[in-house]
C-alpha cells in the first residue's frame, strides 16, 4: 500500500525523532564500519560544511555570476585552488555535483572537441583500462560513445601498450585513473599521456579518488607518480572534493589544461523565446550550498590543514596495510598509492573472500567486494583509525570461521 501525504503537518520534534530512527539499520560509518560512501575528516570539518552550506542553501548555482555573484566568486576561487594543487597554471574548470558529472561533461567536451578538430567518427571510441570506473560506460551510453576496455598489467595498473594497440581511426580519447577505485593504484599516466599526445588524442585523468590527497601525500614523502597537468598530454582531470577534499556532498571538480578545451563543455541553445541558453553542467539548478561549503572547507583547512589530515590518514592506511600483510592468509592487491586499499586471499582455493566479506558484514563491517580478482576493498577516512583494533579482531575471527569445517556460507547479500 502506498503512503499518503499526511492530511495535517507535524511538528519538527516528532519528525526529527522518526528520521533519526530511520538510521538504525545503516552502516555505522562514524565508527569506521564502512568501506566507502562517506569520507569523513572530523567533527570540526563537518560543522564548517554544515554552517557554510546552510548560508547559501537557497541560492542557485545555475545563477552563479548572474543572479548570484557570490557563488561565482567562490566557485572561481575553488577552481583556482584546484588548479594550483594539480599543476595547471592555465587550467580552467567547474564545480560539479560529483565524479559522475565531472566524467560526463569531460567526455562531452572530448566528443565535441573531436568533432571540431578531427572530424566525426560514426561512433567515437574512448579507451580505458579494465579497472576504469563504470561511469565512463554510463556517460558513453548517454553521449553516443563507445568504451573500449583493455587488459591491465600484472601489477593491476593500466597496460599502456594494450591501450596503444586498441587505438583505431574512431578513437578520440584515452583515460587513466589516479587512483583506480577497485585497487587504489595509480595507472602509468605519463606513458598513457605520451601515447595520447603522439596520436593526437584527448587524455583524461580520473582523479576522483586521489586528486585532493595525492599532492599532500607526495609532500609528506610518499612515492606518488606524476598524474596531473604536470604531465604533458593530460587534457582534463576529474577530482572529487566530497572525497578527500572533505567538502559536502555532492561536490566535484572538472578541470581542463586550457580554455581551448573547456569551451567544448557547455551546452548552448538559442531557438526558443528567451534566446541564448548556455550551461556547462548537466543540471541547470545547482545547490549553492555545495559551492559555498567547498570554499569554506578549503579555506578552513588551508594547505597546512590538508597536510596534517593526510599525514594522519596515510598513517592509518599504513597501519591497515601492515595488518593485512601480517595475516598469513591475506595479501594486498597491487601497491596502493593513496587511501583506497584492496586485499585478497593468498590461496583463493583455500579461502573465499566473498564469505569473509559476508562474515564481516554480519559483524557490522561493510567491506567493498572485489570480483576480479576476488577480494575486499576499503576507502579509509578518519573513523577507521580508532576502529583498527576491533577490525583486526573481527577479520581474523571471520577468516578462522570461514576456514573451519563447520562453516556454512551465509546467503550472499548485495553490498552495492
């Protein structure tokens, strides 16, 4: 039976209590029981998000620079901050609603750039590694493109030569990840970008995960390969502020090396009563709060704040890697370069990681399932530090239970 709109309104106290009760079956992310979906930097940052979001909650980002010059001022500053972190002195870009929109509009720009400069292929092709995000396929479905996925190397990074071999006259772009979501490894961006430049192709870097953490990890002394506009041949970058930029959902950025590439992002239309309609984003109405909160958080943290957070988080990551490597039955998948880690069984025939994942879920831990190869992944944030001792205990107990002769697998649950 469908619910009906209440005849009379209710007071906030009763609504608040009922809404709080809705969360009782949610994953306890505040205590590090989550694998992704929440990227938490701390209660102080949350308060900055909340207060700054509410200040401009009613303003419409679609009117930034027109009705709301305030939002344009803040968006321009955020893009300047991003361009500085990603080595793009001439870079331009936009705030979007998330990584998916950043990828969508970047692929739209690549398509229209190719139409203008290379001639139109019947079905333009974009080459990405097997580990690339499914959003590229989703964008292609909307935009009339074809995604060609190529094999990855033994180290779980993209295979540049396989990508080179897949280039055809219909190819318009290559894509690499920094880092890829399934394994948390950096693709060899310099090699892929060199192939793209040598073939006259667009090169997009999906840095949605690590775009706002990797620059600080490098400064802290971690081995972070070049992945941004410091690499010749990189045309566009997607990087999520609502992940390791610690800004409010949903906030991402898309940047282009120069204005000549960004010009292909907006949609323009004239043939209607109001004349010119131009919009760089997918949505026309955009929450002003996500723009204002991004500006506020980035100014609140500053360079030193981000550096301090990443020092803590990379330490948490190192502790989790040390734990995984101390368990005889487990090994890391690849060499994680940022705050996503993935691990698997050393002997898949002796231990089902799907069953381990289910046992951990029964204990209240939501771990991301990796299907190829079978494993589990985690995107680490601040709550995972204090959670490590209990996580270690439950993980070891889950492995022992799954290996026991008395074990009966639980019905598999859909974790996504």
